[in-house]
């Protein structure tokens, strides 16, 4: 049997300051499909947007979704100093954008057009124990768009109110689940509580 679900309610993940707004807003979508043999595919995307302000070597992002502002320092390294930036998905000729704040740091690769203005990517952004692709567009009109995405495949087992998810890459995770009717299930793990609704 094929099962596809979309999330309802609030995510409660321990995200870095710069990333919380994306999961707090309405632009969070996900799907979880399980085949009869227990093979699963899990995909999630979250988007935030807002304003950017520079002051010296500091940059402030203010989310239009939450009105929360996050300030950190930034450093830009030219291609000669960063190599290929391959650890974040960079290509030859990419510059590096390094953002650092209180208890968080994110490295990006990209080709800026003016200081931090440009399209930036980190293919290995860590959120909790999971790896996300983080795309950050900083525009000349002092706005930004942040997109988080993740796709995972592996084996899913569920029985008697307990579940285990074993991805092809990375550690297994487990938790509990409970149904409200036949088509709504709440899945709880160590770092999240998510409601899923079955779709046809």
C-alpha cells in the first residue's frame, strides 16, 4: 500500500537561530511515502523571506513571517582563498560566505554580485541530526529568501505504537506514534512532534 502524508501543526525542532523562521511560517511542506515492503521516501521543504541590513561586518536578517531579527557577523572569502568550497556544494570559482552568530555558524558557496548580494548554497546544513540543503538568495533591494530542503530514503518499521526509521545515510531514529481516526497520525521523536494526514 502506498501512503502519502503532509504535515499539520507546529514543528518543534532545535534549529539554529537563522533557520527557525522558515519552519515557524506557513511555507512548510512535506511528504512521507511508505511502500508495502517498508521502503520510505521522506521530503521536506521550508521557506522564509524578509529584510537584510548591513552594518560594518554584521548582517541582520528580519523575517517577514515572524518579525524576528537575527544578527551575526559575516566574512566573504574570494575563490582563491576558498578553493572549490566543495564541502558545501561549491564549484570552481565560487566565493565563500561565512555567517556566524550566537551558537550557530553556516558556510555558503556562491558567486556574489556586490558584497553579500547573490545566490548562496550549503548542501550540508546540519539541523539537529539531519542534513539539509540551504539556499539563501540575498537581493540588491535588501531582501532575502531562505529555502531549506531535504530528501531521505530508507526502511521504515512501525508496530504497537513505536516506530524506527533507518535511512540509507545517517543514523537510525525512533519514537512513538498514535492515530486519531484512520487518516491522522501524530509521530513523536526526540526532537520533533509532527501530525501527518493521509492523502489519496
